[in-house]
C-alpha cells in the first residue's frame, strides 16, 4: 500500500511517516520545506530502517505534483501540508488562504484525475472557536476566529462537498487538539522557527536556558487556577490515530470526522508543574496579559474515535513532557 504524505517533513507528518513505515506502508513524501528541514528525512529513515521517495515540491505547483502521481501508483493521501501559525495568518491572510486552500484544491483535483479517492486531512480543534461548553464533541457548532482556522473550516466544507458529489471517496477529517511531545528516541520532534508561539516548545527552551522565562498569558480565565486549559496530546498517539483513520477509509468509502485528543484538560500552570516533575528542570515564569484570541478552556470528547476507530491516546502528560525534553536536550538547535 502506497501512501502520499504531504507535509511529511513537518512535525506531525514526520511522526506519522515513522508509524506508517513501521506498519509496512510504502510512503512518498511531498514537502516544500517552507517550515521544515531536509535532515528530518534521514532521521525517519534511520528510525525505521526503511527508504522512501521525497519530492521537494510546492503543492501550488500543479505540474510538479502531477509528476508525483504519474510516477507513483498511489493508494491514499495523508494531507498535512499547510501553514499553521495563527498570529501570522492574521497578518498574511491571503498567503494562508492561498497556500492552504489552493494547495488542497490542486491536490484533490489530481487525486480525482488519477482515481485516488482516499484522503486523511489535518483539521484542528480551532474549528470549534470558543466552545459553549466542554468536553467538545464532533457535532458542536463550528465557528472560527482567525484566517488560519477559517482555512481549516473551509477545507472541511470543500471535502464534504467532494464526498457528496461522489460517494466513492473515503475522507477522514481529523480535528487535532494540542499536539506536543516527540518520538521517544529523541531523534525527531518539533522544531519551530525562531521564538516558539506554542506553549511546550517555549517551556523546553526556557528549561534549556535559550529563553529567559515563560510568559503565562493571563491568570484570570474561568478555569481551576485562572490559566488557560487545553487538551495536550502526545504526537505519537496522534500519529497512530492517522493509521486507524486511514485503515477505515481504505476499507470502504465514507466521510468521517473525529476529534483526536485525550479528553483531559491541563492548565498552563499544570503544564509547568508536570514538566518540572517529569524532567527535574525548573521553569521560571511570569504572568502577563492575555494573548488576544485565546479561549479559557478547550478539551475533547474523544469517545467517537475510540468507538469507531478503536483508537485512544495512551501516553500521559508526564510522557509528553519527558519526550519533549529528550528531543530538546538532544537537539538544542533543532535539526540544524
Ligand atoms: P509543520 O509546519 O511542522 O508541517 C507542515 C509541513 O507542510 C511543513 O513541513 C511545511 O514545509 C509543509 N508545507 C506547507 N505548505 C506547503 C506547500 N504549499 N507545499 C508543500 N509543503 C508545504 O506543522 P505540523 O504541526 O506538523 O502540522 C501539520 C498539519 O496539522 C497542518 O496542516 C496544521 O495546520 C495541522 N494542525 C497542527 C496542529 C499543531 O498544533 N501542530 C494542530 C492542529 C492542526
Ligand atoms: C496553549 C496555552 C496559551 C504560549 C494553537 C492554535 C490551534 C492549534 C494548536 C493548529 C494557552 C498558553 C502559550 C506561551 C502561554 N494549532 N501560552 N504562554 O493557543 O491552544 O492552540 O495551537 O491548529 O489552532 O491556536 O496553543 O500552545 O499556543 O497555547 O501562556 O508562551 O498556553 O495562552 O492557554 P493554543 P498554545
């Protein structure tokens, strides 16, 4: 079985590639390396002892992507490629809409042309906006608050329409909560450019001494300690969820939507305490103003994925902290 992995050099794509290769799939990675490094590909080969083809291609380039479909008999696609920084999407909306939406349209058009009708798509819990209550189940109302989130919601709608037009498609929309952690080897992990936007890479860089202290964005939220609560999920659990979703759509046509989260919420202060406990490293912090657009609390009801896919997140918050830290100390400058 040959799976095309778009964005396979990225954080979640690289971990999923490892799981696919370990399960015996052949993979083809397409990535333009706009937010990743070529070195990750050798790490994937090293961890799995398997080789695969890599195309450095922008999805927006139809001609080049066509070559990938021409040269390979592809059975299914896992589509990670996209831009993902919320703040940047507010500054550069056209770039985000163009890259994420046009990239997906070009990909789907070629899939249709070549009769490859199996697609797993990286959506996000961001499509729930500010939820009325928690835990969040898949039937909650959808509403986005920034261009990045809107690209995810629009792509979900496009893929739903595609399925309605031709019920031979098998499409799985996976709404990720907050992926953190790294492969337990410490060889692959999250490698943000510049100062991290997300909590866990910020914490690991403070613990390493690269950043002075964590700024906690507000302690007056409606949560147990006033700091924001999220559903952090180990990236390897998340990667394994993709294999389950893929198996199901390879079996028969369908349109599926699943939350991939743990169902547990941790506050920013809980994360600091858990990180310190898991690693023995101190994380200095200071409380600052809220970050615009942040919500109080967000965690999943992941029971649909368990019921229908037989998937459940297994790694706990200590595993997530330990693995994130192992990756950070072994690779203080990421893949450089
Ligand atoms: P990432 O930036 O590490 O990986 C995305 C990869 O796609 C990068 O390697 C980048 O170079 C590539 N890419 C981007 N645009 C491309 C294009 N036009 N052509 C070819 N390659 C392109 O991000 P990630 O954290 O691994 O996220 C993967 C997917 O999951 C993204 O779609 C993201 O929006 C989604 N997602 C991520 C999170 C998260 O917190 N990390 C949460 C929910 C959803
Ligand atoms: C987590 C918590 C912050 C950094 C984002 C996207 C979302 C999804 C995942 C893609 C919040 C607090 C953070 C810091 C802090 N991505 N925080 N100091 O905002 O839940 O989700 O990534 O789909 O769409 O919005 O994740 O890691 O940025 O923040 O206090 O330096 O940590 O306020 O409560 P978020 P995050």
